[in-house]
C-alpha cells in the first residue's frame, strides 16, 4: 500500500460523493418549481442509499472481477473474501470499492433531471435499482473491468461512456415514456432558485476534481493534469455558454453560465487522463457550443421534455469528449500521445464503437425497464398531485414556510 495514493483516493471518494449529495441535489432542486424541491432532494438521497447497497451486494463483483468480455464474476458477491488489509493496486481494496461506489451513486442520480415534477417515487426506486444492475454495471465492466471495449482500447478515463452516455440516453428514454410536464415547452415555469443552482453547480465543479483526478488512482502527475484540464474545460465552456446566451437573448444568466460549467465538465471527463491543457480548452469550447445547441434540439426539434437537459448536457457532452479525445491525444504539451500502432483515425473508430454500442444498450434496456415498471406500478403521478406539487402530496412536507 502506498500511503500517498490511499490518502488521495480517500479524499477523492468524499469529493465524488459530495457531487451527488449535496451538489447534484441542489443543482436540480433549484431548477424546479418550489413545490417540488423536496421531491428532487428525496430522489437523490434515496438513489444514493439504494445504489450503495446494491453495489456492495452484487454491483462491484459483476463490474470489476474476472468473468468474461460482457460481465464480471461472482467471486466478490456480498464482498466475500474481502480482507481488511487486502489491496487493489496501491490502495486498499475496500477503498477502491468505495471510490467506485460513488460513481455508481451519481450515475443513476443524474437521470433524475429528466423526470422531475411528475414521476411516481416508487417508479424512481424501481427503475434506478434495475438500471444500475442491468445498464451501469455491465458497461462499467466493458470499459473499466477488462471487458470487450477495454480490450479494443477504448479511452474513457473517468466516465464519458460509463457515466454520461448511459445516463443521458436512458434519461431521454424515460422522459419520452413519461410524457411532458404541463405547459411544455412554452409555459414551463423558470427555475425557482437560481442561486441554489449556482451553489449546486459549484459543488459539482469542486467534486469533479475527485471524479477525474481520483480516476488516476494515484497521487501523481496524471491526477494533477486531470484536475488542471478539468478546470480549464469547465471555465471555457462556462464562458462559451454565457457569450452565446448574451448574444442571443441580450442578457447573461447565472443558470446559463453554470449549465455551461456542467457541459464542460461532462465533455472533459473521458479525456481528462489523456489530453493536455490546450486540449482541455478545446474540449470546453466545443462542449459549450455543442451542448448549448443540443438543448434546443432535444426540447424544440424533438419535443422531448428532458426537463433539466440530461441528454443534451451529460449525454451529448460525454459522447463529444469521448470522440474528440481521439483527435487530441497528441495536441499540445501534456498530452499523452497515441498508443503504439494507433493514430487519430483508428482511435476515433474505437471511440465511436464505444459510444454507439453503449447508447444502444442503454436505450434498449431502459425501454424494457420503463415498460415493465409502467405495467407494474405506473410511472406518472395523478393530475391533482402534479398540480399541487410532489413535496406535499407524495412526501407530506414543504420546502418553504410562508
């Protein structure tokens, strides 16, 4: 065991958990109407709890132990055989389990943004639980557990494919099945607490240093460079989003600039262990533009009420970064360069296979899960509950006292 590596991953694990609670929870909660703030917070907390248990019981072993090209084995089912002093590389295996658990928590939590203000709470729990085991866990094995995409040489340092493509595509599918909110798209109320959105986004930004920097699984130059390029991409995309909004609408908004922040963070995630600072800036520029216009495309061209833009920001951002890393591996100081026998075109082909295969798997499995859940318990709350707000009608509480 290397103490420096262990210390860093301990901190990184806390930072990634911070991304869900309270970062993502506050980011999403500020974007909804005041009568639904607690329902969004409840979704994030409940998913974190359920995902933690499922990860320890079966998720970890199926994702990271030896199996086949498609799924891992059962040697660590219920963490069987785990020793207090057992190692995974240079850190305790228990810490590796915890670090990866935080990823398993935030990924289904990201999907909350697509179905806020109108979904049944029980449906959230069922879909999130089954989705974690049937989408997230297999894809994690494909990419990070030695599965078929890893064998092809796909590059996904911290989750462009594993986290963002899976969650983005699946979130959009759920939104389509669920149907749009009342008044969508023209009469949907604006975010009730933009300041809360900014606080949540800021916590996500800081937590993302653990997300990307921790994925080096060492306290070394790779972790340091990952944090640097992560910050640069976030800053660049924030400015891009602000400028586009300023030119288009005449005023720059706080919700807009921090949405750009998340777009930049999602875009750099798969590339953060491979590109240098200039590559980080390029990814922020491209991610900011692409995700901004993807929001319009999803909501107004496809007429999908992906309420808080999970597909446009996370799914499209993660896919963009995953593809562009193939072109930026040798760009500027600090980039890692191409593996032996690889070039930009061949690596791009590998990256494209990873994105497309993951998107198709995520879409198909999610459609089946949502259809089954709809038949079993239903998906959408009643009209009266939706009108009155989910905080009071579903959870018996209110976020604000008047």
